C-alpha cells in the first residue's frame, strides 16, 4: 500500500522538515523529515549514534536545530526550551530516567508544575489527588508516596510517563524505553502504549530493537549516520527488512555456530556464598562448572545475584564461604590481579565504569592489564612506541572505529568501546572468558560482532561464561544454559533442548522445585 | 551550691547561643548553595568580608541594622563572583572557593587600612550602635533565664527564625522543591523547564548573603569591630556543621549548637585555673570539628549533583 497511501487519511500533529543539526564539524542530523500522526505509534530506528536522540532533543527543545523547521498542528513553531515543548503537548521519557531519586513519586511528577496554595506553598494534597486521577485514567498504577529510589525500574518508567501526561502531553517521545526492562515489563509497556494511542495520544518510539518496533509501531523512520534513509509502514515489512535498512547491509540474526563437543571441566564453583552491599546474602550456596570449548549461558532477571557472583569470581567482592577453582587452582578471594594472572578475562557489565578508563586513549586502554610487562614497559618506564604498535594491531584486527589509537575512549560509540574491551580481554588469551551483558545497548551490527568473538573463543577450546538478561541472546549463543534465581542455580539445560517458556518460568522462580 | 551549678549551666547555654549564631547564618548559606549543586568552600572568605563590612558600615553609619544588611549585600556580591565562576564558566568549585577565601581576607584587610588610617583593625562601634539586646533586663536579675538571655543580641533570635524560614522554604514551597531538584539532578530539572542556571545563581548569591550575616553577627554583636583574626576558621566550622547536619537546615542548626557549645565550654573552662594550658582548651571546637567529620559523616547525604557544573549542549 505504501506510506503515502497509509497516511493519507490521518491527522498530522507534528511535521519536522529538513532538520539539520551540527555539533562543530560533526553532522548529527542531515535533512531529516518526520511526520507524526494522531493516535499512531511512529518508531525511530537507527544504530547507536545515528542521531535519533538528537532529533528528539530538538523536538523537545533541548537542542536547537542548525536549520529546518517544525510544525505543530500545521503551525510553525520555534521550540527553544522544554517549557515550550511541554506547552505544545510534547512529553519525553528519556533513556536515562530523569527522576530525582530521593524525591517521592508525586514530587517527581509535579516538579516544575507544582500545585500551590498561597505564597508558592506546595499543596501536596492536591498533588496526590491529581497523580491518582491520571494514573487511574491510563491504568498506570504507582504509589505516589513511595520514594523513587525504592521502586523498580519498570515503576520508574511509569512515573516518567505520568510526568508527561500530568503536563498534558498529547505526543509522547519514548527514548529506548525497553533498554532497562525485564521481558515481563516490556509486555506491560507495550500494553500501556496501546492504551495511550486508544486515548488519541501519539507516540514516538526511539529504538534499535527490531522486535518491539514490529510489535508496537505503525510507521518507522530509519536514520543512518544522521541521514534520512526511509519511512516505512511497519506492517508491510519485517525485521530483516528493517535491519538491512538500518545497518546498510544484510544482517544475520541467527548466530552461525557449528556443533562442538565440550572438553574437560576447567572452572568450577562450589557452595559459593556472597553478600550484597547491604550485607544480605545474594549468592546462596551456588554450584556450577564450565568445560573447555563451551559457552555457558547464565539467564536470569536482573538482581538475582548475577552481579555479586561476577564480582566474587573476579576478585572484586569478598567470598563468605565456598570455593572457586580454575585449572585445579583455588582462586577464592584472590585479588583481581591474581585472577587475571590465572588466565581469566572479564568483559564487565558496565563498560564505562569498569571496562575502560574513559579519559585514557584507546592505546592506553588496551594495556590496562599488561602495562608493566615487556614490551610495554622497560624498567618501569612505559614504552609508548610499542604500546602504539600494539594498539594499532588490535584496532585493525577488531575493526575499532575511528582507526586512531590516540582517541579518548570517552569519544567512542558504545559498540566501539565494547570492541576495545573485547580486543584487550581476548588478546590476553584467557582460559575462561567472562562476558557480562556484553551487548547491552549495542545495535545489531555490533551485537553480531560480539557474538562472533564469543563463538571464536569457544571454537578455540576456551570456556566462555555469558551472563545476560536477554533470553534471546542466551538461547542463540550458548551451548548450555543455567538459570539463576535468588542467588541459586534453579536449572541447567542443553541449549538444543531448552524452551523459552520453561526458562522464562524458571527465571520468575516458577520452576523452583 | 545548686544555685552555682544552675547559674553555671545558664552561663554555658548563654555562651553556646552567642557563639553558635554566626555559625548558624553561615551554615544556612552553605545549605542553600550546596543544595543547588554548588560546593561553597568560600564561606570563610564571605564571612570575613561580611564581618568587615558590618563593622565598617556600623562605625560610619551608626545603625546596626543597616550595617547588618550591608554585610549581607557585600557577602552576596562575593556569592555572585563565585556563581559567575562556577555556574557560568563551570570552574572547579573548590578552587573558586579557595580564591574567594583569599580574596575576602585580602580585600577586608586592604579596605581596613584604607579607611582606618592604615590600621588592620576597624575602629570600635559605640556601644549604643551595636545590635540591640531585646531581652535585656526582662527577667529578674541573677535568675536562670536572665543569665541566658540578658546579653543575647537580636542576631541570636533572628538566626533561629532564619533556620525555620529556610527549612520552610526548602521543604514546603515549590521553589524549595526546585532548588533541591537542581542539586540532585539538574538535567532532569532542565527537561521540566526549570531554569538551572538562574536557581544556582540565586542560591549561591543567597549563600553569600547569609555568610555576610554570619560575619556581621560577630563584628556587630559578639565584638564591636573587625580584625583579621576575628573569623579565623569559623566559616570552615560552619561548612563542617552543614556537612554534619547532612545538608539540611535543621541538621546544620544542631551541628552549629554543638560546635558553639564546644566554644562556650572552652570559654567557661578558661576562667578556672587548670593545669591544662588555655590554648589546649581553645582548641576544643576545632578538635570536635575534626572528630565529627571523621567519625560521623557519610558521603551519601550530599545532593547527588553537588560540585558538578551543569552544561546543556554536550555531546556524550
């Protein structure tokens, strides 16, 4: 039918025409056009750094466009700050929640538009009533008196949506809304989106996840490196079609890997007990073992002890009791330095906090674990010439972009930051590679690369321990799958026999016998 | 016997109130600035310039209230300077604060030499032109209440009123909510249309005003002139009190009373003939400051964005 025909009878609420935004020499948006229709969900698809968020920040008045114009209900508007956007009925739910965590839910919702009695004194009674009223109208249930720091991420997102609705938003921008949600919360969010469009609200859904776009969106604008590529009707295309438009080439979804017989046991954990920051037991008498030449996937919902388990293995957290062994050597309560020297490598969960020194350049980041060794240092003096040569080699081998070893890690895109980490860790030639959430926030192209690297390790007869909250990823990549629930392994299955329903049930604690 | 103990207690309470007062004003200034997300280590310098302005205006004009307000205005100008460096230019807030401390002390001394014939000390204000003592002679001579309140200056009572007003402002009004939101998460506040820059400017300027009041509460009430050693670290003690009070006005008040009490105790003990040298006793408030900061303060209480300059159009 085509986009033109599909949209002919719809009411245009927003038109963004030829929007260009430059940051210095860098063109973040290059003549992008976007139309939003009443009661419809319009997705914005593009890789990380393609310029999706920039475009939305322009619509929301956080950035001003270098050129181009915006029309709301047919009238040209000049949105120079968020207040003007809010006045025009535009609301935004940011990728990183914009919530004041020590404040209550109600305080967060009313902030900036506070109901007051005389003399600017807050009228919290009215605030609570207002919040209750809109949360009931849209089926977004929250406890208005709870502090935001005490509620779940899914709840926090509801607070963000309520914030926008409280301000009378007719058009709601959702920036990567599912990035932080559990599978169950994603289902709920898609239902919320449907409720909202039924009420006549328009939704702009920024995402690089194809699945949720095909599930939730009516139309989809695809941007690549700031350029407008195409606008399509979602029902007339599929995930593969969207993906190739986004990346600019064909992408394979299924991970190609050959069957492989796993070797001897190389790594084992016995009766491990680890406490979390609050002193509560997070890993509870956990047992598992890994063999050479297998990818062992650990599935589970965030907060079931994965972080503590990882930190205990890598020497970042104290083990209360139990034993961790690699190659027959006990590494329980070893320091990170000792753990690394026992040939364990680690792709950390938080690449910006623990994976890289953001204010070091690429070359310095590649030698963080080996800086004291020949040829990177001689008699305690760093040999920058050799470090550079080494970094160049890794950059080429792992296709890090830009190909400049003097670039600060901070300036790289998420995918390229991850490539630097993988390059460093894999080059240590580990016996065990631990990969925690290795594709979080990455786009399809980068995900493909990460998965390939993990499988390459396995094919070289190394053990790979993959921890992920994305069940799809675990099922695609792993040879064996374990499920962690409340600090215990509640089931282990061969990936070939594993079913998503059983795993999902175990993740929610239902399979616990 | 009991009478002596009671009157001694009254004496300690009285001196505690007297010495706490300048700290209370100044730490309220710290509360305002830091809750907006700007660290103000320059409280000391703002307090010094306020003490000088109070003493100088008090001497030349003769009206303690004009002098007090003048001290606030001069302190506010220093606050403006700090805001200019930290908010507009995103300068390192600690460095700017240190500069303010040198500047406050330096300018005070310079102006004192200029206005008072080369003296580092301002001329004393006539007793009648000092702050009034509202409860002077109200209670029976020698009674418990009389010992406490007879010699307390108006600045003491005003300080307590200010604590209540600032508390009410911060937790009960919409502008207080906005102030705290800016100190916790300025980007979030910005996306809701709250003017981060304006709020930080106002908060830092008011922090200077209150520090100026704090200085004047010394030079117009506790003593009657300015000299370079007058403030000597009270700005830092006020800063410590604000931290110990977990960045809250009511907490800062209690902490100031503790530090003031230590000073009061030091003064009280100083009148006896102890084997301990008086220098050691006068160290008491400073020692307590260090002990308290080491022992009781968790970082978690600080506003999340305290000390971080806010910039909007940043890429990554």
